[in-house]
C-alpha cells in the first residue's frame, strides 16, 4: 500500500460579497474625486492668479458726445484803409479796444498821415477770410440755409496785412469783433438727433482747442433730410475762436460723475447688478447702481474707491482666494 504524500493547505481569500465590492468602488471613486477637486482648485486658483484682470475703482466722468463739422459765426465789422500809403499798426492784434481808439496810421508818399480809429468797441483782428459779410448772426435763425459744402470747397482767401506794408485806399485792413459772444453752427447725421433732443445746453470741444471744454447754449435746431443743423451760442473765449472759421467739434451732451469701470466688470444676478472686488485676497461681490453706460465703460455708485475690481469675473467665483 503506497503512502500518501503530505500536502500543505494554502489558506484561501474569502470572496467579497457584492455589497462590499460596491463600497470599495465608491470609496475609490470618492478618493479620486477629492484628488481631482484638489487639483482643480489649485489649477483654478493658479489660472485666476495669472489671467484675472483688475482695475482700481476710481472716481471719474463718463461723457456722451456727438462728432460734428461746423462753422464759426461772429458779429464782425471790416475796416478799410482811408488812404493809399504805408500802414503802421498802433494796436496789437487780438486786443479789445474802446470806440475811437487808434488802430493804425496810414502815411502817403506825400507825407500825409491819417489815423484809423475803432468804429466801435470790440476785438481787433488783423486776419481776414472774406466771409465776414456772409457769416453774420442774422443767419442763425435758419442755420440749414448755410451751404457747408460750398463754403468748405471755396478757395481759401486768408489776408493779413503786415506792419509797414503798402495798402490801397479802400482795401480791407482789419476787422472788429464783438468778443462777448460768438456762435458755432454744426451739422451732423440724423441718427445723432436723439442725443440733443430736448436739451438746451451742451459742452463743445473744438479741434483747434482740444483741451478746452466750452459751455454753449443751444439756440436753434433744424431738421433737413438726413442731417441736423444746430446753432450754438458761446461766451467763453478760447484760443482760435476769433481767427478760425471751419472747425470740427465734439458736442458733449451728457456728463455723469461716479466710479468709472469697464463694462465687462458688471455681473447680473437676477434683478441685482454688481461687481467682484478683491478684498483681503478674497473675491467678494458688491452690488452697485448703474448711472450711465456706453459700449465700453460704465459709471456706478455704491462702492468705495480704491478697491481692485475684477474685469473678467467669469474666471472666478465668490469667496475664492487669489
């Protein structure tokens, strides 16, 4: 009878039940999701730190304006030389003089001299453009009657008589301008009419004096086919207003003061509008009131100046640490 070989019993693993397998899978998935969430949070914060843009909330003014082309109209009186002879200026250019003040002296070849006096109070202007008799304030009642194209296309006839030059009797040598009031007649497209409708004042920024904002009253507004012609009355002097004739201008129809931000910074939450600010390295939501907006900027109130405002808020969420 053969002896049986000894054998070793290897302990086996107890099969897991189905419920335990499911729990194990769910636990592994949960661990994976937590890890992914941590990675995503780190990645999102890194992206935010790199790509989030901010501006500091500051007070400013947002303007609504219309671009226009126009003509300057003044009350002007031209003065002619009483003699043929050499002219000698007695008054500076662009100074205000009283009636009867000496402006120039004309001396003939025979030695006869005559002083040219101010015909009325006003500003002495030596530059003449030939339009003094055409562009007078009486045309402002019907500004659309001005042929802008014809005037602009006309050859330039600027004349200025130098000191000690020879002048002919009857030739125009200077003009006197009423410098207390001047006018600007502007023409622009019909679709800009709504920005001026119902208004009786505006600020004008002229091409010859771009740093000056000149207050103007609206005198007349006339609708003609596809264009609107408006006449403005001005009293503040700016450099060039007594010598320039044709000028482009920015007509500022509305000014709103407040905190000026890029319009991309706004967030809409139902009926509430706000922005994301960075306060102590965390993203916080602040409700604001919109005062005025255009295609690029917005004026708001309801928040303090000095806070960094996020201009691309879609990259962050409230409470996020930056």
